[in-house]
């Protein structure tokens, strides 16, 4: 059985998410002029979510409360963080989803007008990255991508 760990920044709080089950990642891509709209959903089952915060800081929740199995709050064991607490949540399922645009000309990720950097979504992991032109040979049947090549 595989162990998967994900670090997730939600509203400025870093969460560590662990699961021993399969992780499903679904991308939906749709051409929109000179951009590709990307929707992504990550689904994890039988999950442990952990974070470490100063006491009194409001804990933002990104999961469905009905999936909560247990919650544990522990005081810090580190004297340098004596006013902090560990939060450990066991959940049936966590689903994280979002959408953004990819500019086809340079593969920059853009959301709400802010540029975040280059996506690796269409990069070939066995080849050295190189500057190339527009997306070519990418098909979008039913808004799903089967393969992505750049030339």
C-alpha cells in the first residue's frame, strides 16, 4: 500500500495531508482563445490532515465537516513554540478543486489576473525543457486532454 503526502496552503495555513489509499487527480482542459482553461480536482480517501498554529489563530477548514471522523488538538512539545498547538484530523475523504488559465504562447499559469509561473502540465518529463511554440497536437474531446505536445 502506497503512502501519499501532500502539502497544501489554504488561506495562508500550511496543511500536511497523508493518505495510504489511491489519489485521484482529474484535469479538464478547454480551449478558450489563446488560453487553456484548466480545472483540477484532487480526491483523497481515508485521510489525515495536520497543521501547527499559534493558539487563538482561527483554523480555516477546506473539507466537508460530515467527513470528519476524529479531531485531536495537542500542545506543542517544543519549548520555542510553547504557545502553538498541533491539530490532527482524520477524515473519510478530502476533495480539493480549483481552476485557472494557461496562456498558450508561454504556458504561464494565470488566475484572477495574477501570473504564477510556468506550468509543467505539457512538459515531457524525460526531455530537457526547451522554448517551443504554440501547443500543437493537443486534442480536447469532451474537455479532456489525452496527450499534450508542444512544437
